[in-house]
C-alpha cells in the first residue's frame, strides 16, 4: 500500500506565519477539534491556478527524505512541471515531518517508526476531513482558483480521495492511482485464492489461511477503535475506519469526472477496481474513465521480458502525463 518512488464539526483555520519549506513549498496549518493540528504545504499558488491536492499512500513516511544520493519522495509527481500550471497542496500525516534529513544512510522505503500521535490519530476519517479542511482553506484564502479543484490519490490515498470528494462539494475532478475498490481486508483473501490457483498453496493450505484471516478480522471489528492492537503494521482503528465506506460506495455517489488507473500486475487493487468499472456500467454512469496498464505494477513500473529475465522500468512519469492530459481535457 505504500507509494514510494526514489529521486525525483466547526473548523477553525489558522495559518502560522507561512513558513517557507525546502523545495519551494510554503507551510500552513489548519486545526479543528476533530482533527487536531494538520500541517500542509503549498507550491505554485496563484488565484488563477487550479488546485491539485495530492494524497500519498500508507505509512508514517515523510513527504520528502534527504538521502546521500539525493532527495527521495512519496510524491508521484513532477513537481517542477506540475506547479507551473497548478497550485499543489500536500498534507503531512499526524506527527510526521514534511522532510526527514536524519536518516541519510537508510534506504528510502523501510517502514519508519510510527509516532504515537500517528498511531492514535490516523484513520480514513482523519485523512478525509483534514483534506477537506485544506481545500476550504486554500480556496478561502485565494491561493488557488475554485474553478477546478482536483484531488489525486495514490495507493491508500486513492481510497481516501473519493471520501474527500463526497465530503467536500468544491472538488470538481478525481484521480485515483493504484487503489482498490472493495473492503481492503478482502485483499489478502483474493491473494490467497490466487496463490491456490497458481499452485503456491494447496486448497487445504489456502482455506486454513483464509480461516485464520477471518479470525483476525473478527478481532479487528470487535475492537474497531483500538490503537494499541495492530495487524499487518497498522492499528485496528486504521483498518476498521478504511472499511466504514468502501471506495466503490463513495465513487458511485459522485457525478464529477473520475480517472481511475491501475497496473495489471497489481493483483489485489486491479481486481477490486475491475469491480468499480463493472459497478459504474451496471449503474449506467458515464463519468468514469478507466485506464489499466497491463504490464505495470503497483508503483507504475513496467515489467519487460528480455533475454536475462524481467527488466523493471519506471513509467510513473508517462502515466502521470496521460492523467494530466485527461484532466486538462475535462477543464
């Protein structure tokens, strides 16, 4: 669920001094009783520019990390290019720094230690509500134009983005990459069945694993607000909150243009996103544009067969170029 690519209630809104951050971003803060403090960052602001709110994937990762070999980021955008046309807003997760310069010897992608505030706060509700607050603040303070407000989510962010659009009617366009459409606790079940059919598990092994998953799920749903109990690296609160409303349920309520992208090799998300496409067809809705790249993985890398095996080629820039061409065509 990570999005990692190297090198490249009454709401009270308060801006703290508009601090200039590395990479040309300006820092702002909004607060509410529901979310606590939300730190967000804006680049390319201008009253005539459309707003692009970017939502990254899962985990307590900084948005940027200084490395010995350069800068790494969870942001799957060519920021220099995109900020020429768009006002881009990024949101830090609870208790997580905008930029980390203390782990330059580490490889970017290792699971970071979660701050206590992250573990106790992070949920679908927090991410969707904080994102909606950021949209309101940016538009109210004329940092961007309200004529086009696009929310772009990657991986976990693609699950959050539809909830933001449901919550905030100022959102005019939605772009979702490498996300799924169903209850994401269903993903390990899909994966187990696929491994059985490919011969990696016997039918008995697969059923044993699925029965064990169901036992775990019963415990999660019996303790849905627990931030101390964890499963697969996330709190019970995080897991249960992300399944309070599935992406397909939220997406079907929207009539704005939606752009949905998956890699065909990303087995869990692509299958549940196939269901999204089917659900839109069944509902007679024509506001969904679906793009599947058959030989791409979760990180939008193309897997190319050659004489020595499989070559993995990053293609996220090309994928994003196509997405922004779509966005501009929808004006």
